[in-house]
């Protein structure tokens, strides 16, 4: 099954329809769907994806030789093995009279064995490929290496690419489109995150606890060890990264407190956090209304599966290895699961609000939407436009008392304006309260107060219609 990636596919197809040479970089974390995107792209086109392996230079050339000769149907060359990469690209040039896609997947493996490869590609691109019909793709899972090899100024390939695609995990709205059940989509997103390879492991016909038990809390499950594998292939000192990720997963989110909890120097933690952000495993959030230079930033795991794994699995590995996954589920995960999902539900709502904003389904079009905190006071989301501000509280609960939530939101709103020394007189203020369901059937809190339960949100998402601007439950 191929999930989403409509924008990337549309863009690649547009590029292919032109006859100009293309030099495309596709990169992103492991399991995020880069190879599947390439395979889907070349399904109806003359194209070849060569998946590089961690082998010696000679074995890599042997593999590339066989695949290229088979692709070009040169049966008389079956026994030929190109002696170097110059010979490979000279052979491709001999077949450059038609439009074809040639993709080198896991490109960093090739460069590790032959560091001269970027220079060789530069030479061939500059001397003939840029004037041909070739559609060249270099793909890789190491984000840092791909950027260093293809995009940074000191790279021989700098300035040669004609396009790049950083493939990111799927958004919540993609998962909602996939399973068509709001609560199930929230559960899937909270546990499996937006990584397609993980999502497709889940059986959407079954409940979330059964999926966790069967797909994660078993020693023979691929997902049980995959987090360790991904980290060990990306970083050189996994134990420090593991310590930082576990600390953040426990809700310790400031630089100083992460340093205290792990026992690592602040400068060391800062360096490792930068690496984890470059790997898209950690994100730094700044309170709404503050610049990105703010010193009040906090760190969160950006991948929900990593968040779930470090919160529940990593500290309890022995239970899983002893075959006690169900016991772990009943004694630890189920009692705390609603609270865990509650924080992830805020991310779901933030994604939906951005989607509704792009379709003008809200009272105003905003430019920014972020969480806000000041000392002990926190507002789940604040959306700001030129003359309007919307304060949002998100509750992953049934029977939410909207009047009580609204009263507290009014109080916290005053702290927001006071702490920022902002004037509110010239602004139109809105209040959005979200819950799984509400205590009362109807509330009359004024025209500027919007209530959404999950049925209203899902209806807005499915219909994408403007009449839902001020829905009332």
C-alpha cells in the first residue's frame, strides 16, 4: 500500500513530462517511504532503481553493472563488469538517446566505498548529462550525509541539482484519510507516528491495545528492536542519545533539566540535541508570540513511535524479552494511555487547524499557531493573525465541561497579554474548545466561542466546507 505523497508524485511527474535533464535529490529518515516513492514514480516509466548495499567497491560495481545491462537489454554484455564509475556513466551515455529514470538508492553507501564518486558525477553532469534527457535521482537515508554530499558548498555536486525532496513523516491528516475513523487515527498517530513502514504494520481492523501487544511488545516483532537499529546506524555514541531521548520522552524538555537528568554537560547535551534535530527525531518548540531566538524553547520527540518506544518499551525491555508483553500492557500502558494520547492529540489538532486555515474554514486566516507557556501557565494553542487571536484548549476526554474550560482560558489569556505586554484592545479574540465530547448538548458562550467535538472535526475534515466555521455541538 502506498500512503499519500501526492504532492511529491505530482511534482516528479511534471518534471518527467519535460524533456530537460533532471538531477533530483531524495532524502529523509529511514522507513519514511523514499524507495517506495521512487518505485511508484517509475511504475509507468522506463526507469531503474538500484539499491546500493554496504559492500566493497568491486561488489557494488558488479551489482550496478548487472542491473544496468539487464535494464538496457544488452544481453551480449551479460558477463561485463565495469571497472570503475567513469565506465558506468560512459555506458549510460551510450544509451542517452531516450528519456529514462536512473535512481541510485542509499547513495551514501556508494560514496563511503569511493569518495571520488561525487566528483565523477560532477564531471559527467557538466560534460554531457545536463544536456541529455536523463532523469537522475540520488537517494539516501542519512540526512546529514546527503546534504553534505549533494547540497553544501564544498561538495563537488553543489549547484548541480535541479530539485530536492526532503521526505518527511506523514501528517495526522494523512492518517485520518487512511483509516477514516477519527479516534482510531488519533491512536495510530500517537503510537505508530507518521512513518509509513510503521503505520502499515498496524492492523486497522483491530484496536490499538491489540496492535501494540502484537506488533510491538513481542521479541520477534520487527518494531521491537527497530528504534535501536535506526539510532545505531545514524549516530556514533548511541548510549548518550538513548539517555537524552528517554529523558525527553518522560516530559523533561528544557536543556538544563535534560542535562541534570542525564548527568551530561549542558554543552554536550546541546550538541547531541542538534544532531537529533537534524535527524528529525527531536524538535525545538518556542512559545507562541516569541521569536526563534527565544531562550525559553523546549525539546520534544518529533516521531511518535520513538516517543512511545522510549516511554514504554525501552525501560521495560526485559518484560518483553521474557514474553510478558501482555502484562506490561495491562499494568503500565493501559492505565496511563489516555494521558499519553492527550499530549499527542494536541499535535493532531494543530495539524487539523493548519489544514482548516489553508481552506479558510476558520473565523480568520492566521499566520502562526503554536503552544504557549509562561511559568506554570500553559495554553494548548494560540493562533494569531494580523488583527485576530484565537486561544485553543484541547481535551482528550469525554464529557468536557466547556463552561469551566472557557473560564480558565479567559484567566490564562490575561496572563498571556500581561507577560507579553501586548495590547488586546484592537484585536478580535476567539476561543476554541475541543473535546472528545461535551457534558452538555449545547452551550451559549457567545459568538466568539467555538466548540468542536470529534464528530464535528471529522465532519469538517471530510466535507472541507465553509459552513462549519462556527459549529456548535
